[in-house]
C-alpha cells in the first residue's frame, strides 16, 4: 500500500482534513464537504481516467456532472462521477481505462500526422475490418464490471405529482417557493445531494425534494420521466401534469489545441466547487475567455484572463502546465479555467417535445414571456401511419432561468416568478388550455 500523496496542494482547506480516501492505492486527505474530484484536485491528482478511443489522459472538467471525463471506480463500482460523489472516509477510488503510465497518444500523433479518419480506415478486406472493429470495441469500454453485486436490491418508485420541477438551483427553488406559498406542493428533483444543494445556496430546500436523483430521459408517448438514484439503487418513474425545467446550462469547451488535458476545467464549475466545498485556490490559474462573464469569473478566481485568440496551445502531457501564447510567450499554471458562453441544457426539453432554436452558443427551447414552452407530442419512431393531426403533449412544459436564456441573478428570479404565476393561473383555470402544439 502506498503512502500519502506528497504533491503540493492546489486547493487549501477551510476545515480540518478529517477524511482519508485511497486513490489508486495512495492516501488522499479530504474535508467533510469535499467531493472525490475536489479532494483529488486539491492533492494535485488531475488525471482520473483515459479517453475511450485513444487513451488520452482525462480528468474532471465541467465539475457539474455533465461531461463524464471524471468517471472513476468507487468501492468496486465503475463509472462514478468524481465531481458528484461525496468524499467518505476509507472509500477506495481507482482510475478507469488506464494501463499504468502507458499513453499511446504521442505515438498515434506521430504516425497519423494528418489525423485519423476512423470511419474509412481498414474497411477492406472484410476480415481486416472485422479485426479492427473488434479492437475498437475493446478500446471503447468504460471500466470493468463491478467487483460484487450490490447488497441492496434495486427498487422502483412511482410518482404522480401535479407539478414537477427539475432542478433545485436558484430558478427551481424560486418556482417551488412561489407555488408553495399558493398552496401547491411541487415535486422537486435534483441529481445533487441535499448537502451539496445546501452548500451551493443557503435558501431553504423545497419540502418535497428528491435529492440525489437524476432524471435521465423523458418518454412523452408513455407519459413519464425516468430518473435514477444510486444510494439506494432505485429507478423513479414520474408522471406529472405540469413540468418546469430549471436545469440550467452546460459549460461547453473552447476550441484550443490540447484543451482535453487534465487540469483544464470549467471556470464556473471551479468557482461553484470552491463555494460548495469551502476550499480556496492555492494554484496558479489562467482563465481563457472574453467578455463580461469571463472577466467576472477571472475576478472570482483572482486569475489572469486571456482571450482565446491569444492562445496558441495548452502545454502539458499528463496534465496542463502552461498556456502558450501567439506572441511566443507562455504563462505557467496549474489549472486552466475555460469561460465560454454557456449553452442551455436543452436535451430533456427536446425529448419532451419542445421546439428549439439555435442561440449561437447552443440550442434552447422556444418559450413565451411566461416561460411556457412551445411543445407537442413528437413523432413516435414505431408509428407506421402518420396521424391526421399532431397529438397534444401529455403535459404543459415550462422553462426558466438559464435554460430560457436568462443570465443574471435578477433575470433568473424574475423568469421563475413569472413562470410560477402563469402556472398558478393555469392550475386554477376551469377549462383546459391548448397544448401549444
């Protein structure tokens, strides 16, 4: 068994390091409010896995549970998101898709200098193609099977709320509070734990909160939303009449050479992680971005702000070490924080039948002034004969906050309050409204 990690700390703790987790055999100290990702980043352990295709080193990036590059094995269970997993004393964390220090990236880049068009590679003869496909399938696996079956059997829970709010951030809590004040108890669902939500925002949590439950799909024809809970393992089926999406926005990347190096993270994700864990930066950070939002994030991190056009490439092998600039100079750093314009997390809205528009940074559902989403029942893939008229949506759909295109705190709160007022009018209406189909 290896001894404690001896690297310089990148994140200073604000409370005693009373926990110890094992990372790839080494002891890593942690605080009670840490996630696995924050504990590893603090210890300077930035590479947690390798990419499925070329085994390039990967590490925590978005820090919000969206990207999947921080997948690790925890206590024998594969594919756990390090940025969402609370640190526990004695937990065993292992990297995935790794072969020790082997990294074929450099060799691949040397042999295929023009890049690899894997869609047209080794197509003929058929035998060679079959061999190549077999190798590709083995390379693109995600971890190994669990060490053992879970001790508790998986469960199934059904919910039939009148109103469901997805997301318990600022927008979701504002909607829930307004509905509660009017006597309507919404079912609020968020994939973050109650402790993480409380650390992110001191506002009271909604009473009917499903914390640690992540909605992963919407099935309009079956009139349900599906969510998963890890501890205990349970599937949740939700059949609401009205759905408010307060799921926020994703942090996309910025197209820079080597922007996939471990240590390249989302600036907003880093700010949120520091606030939620109570840690402070002890690392050299360079923020890449431009505009007022990027400047605000750089100020929050006390970091230098560099416009993307000034960056020639990010430098490093197993982790980022510097930002090489177009003028020939470079900035040494321990972390690079990307600050692009956020992209609305529109995926569930689209599954639910929402019409979407391109915003320049991503796609967003089309909404009216109250946040009502233009939606209809999408065509079923098994439908053989087209219906004479589009079927009505199985629920009313609403979008608030960043998902609806609002960026500032005041605008997010205002959008949530307008949505709640409109939804209350809808609930008190004796006659059904149209479906906005």
